[in-house]
C-alpha cells in the first residue's frame, strides 16, 4: 500500500483526520514557543470542519481513497496529519519526540487505523525529532529541512535508510513546505529569502523556480497540494499565484481553506500521502 517516490504522481491513498479535536479559539491559550511564535489568526472549528469536507469531496472527485484516523480528543492538532509521519518509497517514518508537546502520541492512531504491514513497513526514528512538513521527496530522495521541528540528529538517522539532501532553515521556520513545494515538470514553488545562498544554488541546478512573495508566504502560498502531474489544489485567496500556475500550464483547483491556514497549516499540512502511482 505504501509507495511515495515524488510529490506529484497520481495520488491514490491519503491519510486524513477530521479536525473535531481542535479547540475553540475563544478562551484558548498556548504559550509554548513552538505554537506562539508563528502567525496564528482567529479560527472557527465549525468552519474548519466545513472546509475540510469540501476538500475531501474534491479529493474523492479525483478518485483518491481517504483513510480517516480515529479522532482522539486529547490530541488537538491531529488533523494536521502531514507531521505525524511520512512515507518515502515503501516505508512510513516517524519520531515519537515532537517539539510541540501536545503532538506527542499522534502516531498511535496511524499505527492502529491504517491497513498496511506494520512489522515491515514502519521505521521509528529514535534520535531527535522529525516531521513530515520538513520532507519533500524527489525521485526517491528526501530533501529535508532542518528547522524548528526537525533536528540534525533525526536527519542523520533518516540517511541510514534513504538518500538525503539537507536544507538549513534555522529555528524560526516551522516547516520546509511552508517555503518550498515540488511541482510536476521540474518546477518548484519557492520563497527564496527563506534559504541560504548555497541551498538556493543547489535547488536552482535541479529545478525551475516559481517564486511567491512575502504576503503569499505568510498565508502559506507555498503549501499547495498536487493531485496528479497536471492538477494542483490552492487556496482561493491566492489569485495571483493561481493565475501564474495556470499560465505555466497547470490545471488549478481552488477552494476556501482559510481556517486551516489561520492555524498555520494548509493543504499539505492536513494530508499524509500513502500511495502515488
């Protein structure tokens, strides 16, 4: 069942979780640095769930099989499934250590609910922390962002299993895919100021850049989702970016995803791809 060698082959199986455990905005406080230092806007759980349902319907239109995790009310951010674990080739990788304590233990539902060979297909990263938002896969190789949520120790352990290219983001960027996303036909969507010169040069030798501006970056314009080699999903507020992608030759589906974005996560963040073909 598990097979991910890139970010844009036709999506077949996807792990998602309904945001029923997300707290209401009114009265919620979280002073942990890994929550409070990012751009968080007021949100509505009701609207979040409604927008998720619209996204799920779009995915089903493209014949994607959705695998829903059981909702655990003690895990408020479980709907952001990307960071629970990630698939490279035929293995699911995860680390129990998470830099936001509220997210520890989220993998339990993945290991319990998803129908795949747990004995031979799961790799637990023992050293440091690593999250799926820092992983982009290209031709079976992992580009890994060392960031606020993914450590060098975890990257080094991952390199025992797959070829790894490191991209150094520093401690003030939550995840690589908030600044970079791989697209079909050799393109990447990128916010260049987030990267060191040597990393930009490396990426530029491999990919063609479509750049986003600072306002699009703040509103997670890089965090779009590839359904297949022709079709991308993007928040309907990113009108300039949608036109640019269409002009480049992509089919673009737009839906309102403002509520997940208010909590600093967008389409990629709320999806864990399991199989592309």
